[in-house]
């Protein structure tokens, strides 16, 4: 009888260990494929982003990683929207009218992106990958448009460059995963 708890512990430990290795391998393989298909996507960023989610430890397939990647975008877009709101309140008196206008434009773009991400997740859950792809592309456009707004004048530096780049790359991860799922779905049918 004494060996049963030891065996059970041993079994659970190795099952958990091999599942974690499997999830890590899935992330690395997926990120290799994503970064090969999109030159704007960093392999290291992809791995670090997907591994940052506690959910990724339990991911056993590409579909689960896609869901995780969309949730990461939502978290980033929501955080960026709050950051913009804080900039407009805290730095209001030190911002030029042009900077305020750019930030307000970005606020609108990111506010729209929050609802678009929710629509993306619904389409994704329903396996309407083409719709999810279109929705997600508009999030990429929002980050790019936000950054471009600041770049229209040489004397203005965007306070959102890193955040916009992160949204862009997170979206690129999700778009790559969605495209892999679309391609695998087409191969099956």
C-alpha cells in the first residue's frame, strides 16, 4: 500500500513534466513557422509572448495557442488604451496640440480595436477563421495608423512606439496561426 502514493506522485510528476515539454515544443515550432512566414515578426518575441501566458503551459494544439495569442492582443490593446488615457490626463498641460490630437486619434483607434478583438475571438471560437483574419487585420491597421500619425511631423516622438510595435507583432502571431489553421482546414477538406 505504501508504494501506491509514491507511484501516483511519480506518474503525475512525469505526466505534468512531459505535458509542459510538449507545450514548450508546440510554442517553439509554432513561432518558427510564424517568423518564417512574416519577416516583421521576431521569433524571440513570439516565444516570450506565448510563454508569458499561464494558459500556454496547458496548450496542446495550435488552436489553443491561437486563442491564447488573441487574448494577449486584447490585454495589450486594453492596456495601451488605458495608457493613452493616462497620458492625456497626466501630461495634458505639457502636450502640444498636435500631440494631443495624435493621442486622441490613437485613443479612438484603440477603443475600436478593443471591440474588434472581441469580435475576432467570437469568430475564432466559431471556427470562422477567414472572418477572424479580417477583423484582426484591422487591429494591425490601428496600431500602424496610430504610429504613422505621430510620424507625420519630424519634431514629434511617439510615446506609443513600443506598444504599437507589440500590438503589431502580437497580431502577426495570431494572423500566422489563423492562416495555419485555414491551410490545415483546407487540406482536410
